[in-house]
C-alpha cells in the first residue's frame, strides 16, 4: 500500500520560509512522478507542482519562483521548499502520485499570517 507522512508545516509570517517533507513507503519511489497539492478551507484542491522521475519540475503559476520541489530517492522522501510565503499559501499540503494525483498521506498544515 502506497502511503506517506508529511511534515514540516506550521505557522509563519508573510515572507518567511518553510520546508515540507514527505516520507513515503509501499512503492518504488524512484519510479514515480510525484506532486505536491494543497487545499485551503472552502476551496478546491490545487496542484502546486510536479517532480518527474528524471528530476525535472513544473510549478503552478501561483508558486513559480518561490517554491522548489526536490526528491531524495535513497530516502524515499519528497521535499517542498517554500520561500516568500504569502497568506494565500495557507492550506493543508499533501504529497501525491503524479499519475491519478492520489494523495499519499494526511497532509501538513501551513498557515501564513501576520
């Protein structure tokens, strides 16, 4: 069973940074493209970005230039470095498989507030 534990969320002020981690298990991590998605209260789920198996990345326009996705295949772990956070980045963040965009874990809460 594919699953994951996301961590690293918290309460920060606008302009600050956070680094999220997603430790996965139950599948061959290196063979999967992976996404970060987020869901804010009362809003639809939003795709944040994708990292392919070759390490190439793609980002939503709303986070491009501020967020960076990386992966450590040796540790089956996905990362999301978030810089210059804005209030509109407040959401629960999930890692997901790129195929089917299936969420793997329970998410981690990111709150950006002054």
